[in-house]
């Protein structure tokens, strides 16, 4: 009882510290936001100092609370900061030659976007502190139906089901396009090739690999899981889908540590270095056309031209998208009042037909881009149209921003509410011992990475994969349960 009381006191103290520091940052951000967009000399340094102060406070509090930084919340925050502060912080300290970017004609809107990023981080901190105040106990519920071994078995078996589904979708892709080495990434985006099965494969396979690795309990299972994951990782990576390759690894590492596995610091540092080096290299390789046309000479030139700082600068480009959304909304594009979330739900309904349905872009172009047609577009498509009409018509995109979507729906209030809610849910999520919650473990391994990826996408990139994966797992569970030949762990 004394230990539980002490834990509650520590939790309360952490909540007070985090709430205080986040409230200070919140007020500073609000003051700058309500002052309307304006250019301030040295704005990157102002924003960087405030955000670094908040991050230091958050890291301190979370480490004291959980004794680790391998947290689901931290994975999301790190990605949010990389994509929204990846240019601002280097510009503040005069590295990577970003001084001209920070003083460009659009600087006032970039500064505005920087303060919205600061507001989002502070809101996460406030939501997290509320979670600390409302948390009753740091211990899992005693009414546990699953042992940890059985939970891992459920995870591994679920991973097998997702792997079989991914194999079916990959087969559909091969059937529709033939030799993948002769297809460029632009061909997939433009719709010049019918790539049925590609999107679903990219949603399903990372979760399959993660669950199989986390759930493997004997040598054969471990060899199988790591072999399949390694092959799939490099196939996805060299196809040019970098976030689909790297984000599941980030979430997988958190899940690995949370399930009691050890991760050496050397391996962690090696993985970070590999990611930083690989991002610009793969970015240039995917721009060279189909892999069948890439020669050794082209690869060598790409390696020579690729620089680490270019990868960091490229990842930080989401703040530019956010800046443009702030500039265009509501002056050019009206607030959506939650409609982008309705669009995401509508688009998540599976297409059970044999033909590929027309996308939102084609339907908008057929309607001659009327106001009603534009209102029906997902936000990532709309901003692509506004900034790069040619890319919009070719099926390409500029990504989006997790901060821009609540803003385009409900403005300043939407950003505050959304990220406060995230902070609260993140705290509850990280407080769970997932070895005693098999459904939460499966969600963490197969679906959560899609949500982390929304830091530079709209919410549809989470909802649609989630619906597909839940359907696949449900079919797999109940179909295998019917046959005694399968030794399923949930029987």
C-alpha cells in the first residue's frame, strides 16, 4: 500500500511539472498565434528554444515516470518534431544553409506554422499531465485472462495471418503489373499501370513482420520472422516507400522493449545512422525511373551526390505544407468542420469489386474542380492541387501535416483539442502493460505505425489501413478457430 501511495505521489508531481512547463509554452505560442502572421527577425531561434525547453521537460517527466524513453508517445512526438522542426532548428543554429529559407518571402507563414507546431507540442504535454492527474494506479488490472506467453503466441499467430494476406495482395500486384523492376514509382502514382494490391500490401506487411518478430518464442519462429521481415523491408525500401519501411521499425523498437526484450545502444545508434544515410539515397534512386534501368554507374553517382543533411532538410518540409494550409484557410478554402474525417471514413470502406474504383482526384477533375468537388477532396489532395497542379494530375503528392488537419476542420480550437486528447490517450496507452493486453499488443504491432505516419499525412492514411487490417485479423481468427487442425492460441 505504501508503494502504491508513493507511486501516486510521483505521478502527481510529474503531472504538476509537465502541466506547468507545457502551460508556459502554450501561452507563449498562443500569444504569437493571436498576433497574426508576421515576420520576426530570428524567429527560428525563438521557436527552437521554446520547443527544446518543452522537449527537455517532457523527456525528464516521462523518463522519471516510465524509466525509459521507448514509449509509443515518444515515437509520435519524435516524428512530429522531425517533420515540423527539421528545418526550423537547423536554421536557428545556422547549419545546412537554411538561412535563406528562413528569410524567404513566405517566412511569416513559416513562422506562423512554427508557433502552431509549438502549440501542438504544448497541448500534448497538457493532455499528458491530465492523464497523470486522473490515473488511479500504475499497475495492470488483476483480472487477467492471458499470460504473457499466450499473448505473444496470439501476436505471432496474428502476424502469420497478416503475412498470408500480404502474400495474396502481393500476388495480385504481380498479376496486374508483371515485372516490378520495369515499373517506376511515378507509374504507380500516375495510374498508368493498374497496381491492384499494392496499397493493401504496404498496409498489411509491416504489421505482419512486426507481430511475428515480437511474438516469436523459439529459434525457428525467430529465424522465420527476421528473415521475412528483412526481405520485406528491403523490397519496400527500394521501392521508394521510405516511411512505410522506417516508421514500422520505430514502432517495432518501442514494442520490442515494452515486451521485455533488450536492445543494445550500439544497435540503436547503428539503426539511426542507417536511416539518416538511407533516406536521401533512396529518394534519389526512386527518381531515376524503373529499377530495371538503373545501372551500377547511376547508383555510384547517387551515393556521391546524396548528403545526410539533405535527408534531414527533406523530412522537415511538412512545416512548409502547414504554412500553406494556414495561408489558404479560411481565406481561399473554407473550414471543413470535421468533414475530412467523414471523407476518411467513407474512403475506408473496402472495394470488393474486381475493378479499381475511381480515385478522388479523377472524380474532382471530371467535375472540373468545382467548389463542391474540391470540398470532397481529402486535405492532402487539396493542398497538392493548390501548390503543384501538375503533380496533382500525375497522381503525386506533397504529403500533409497532423497539425494542419485539425486546423483545416476547426481552426485554432481544433489543434488544441486534438493534441490535448492525443496527450491524454498516449499516457494511458504507455501506462498499459501490453503483455497483459493481447488486443492492445496486436494494435500496437500492426496498426499504430499507420497513425504515427499521419504526422506527415492526413487521417485517412490511418483509418483506411486500420479498417482493412481489422477485417483481415477478424477473418483469420474465426476461420482458423473453426478447424481443429490449427493449434490457435485463442481457442
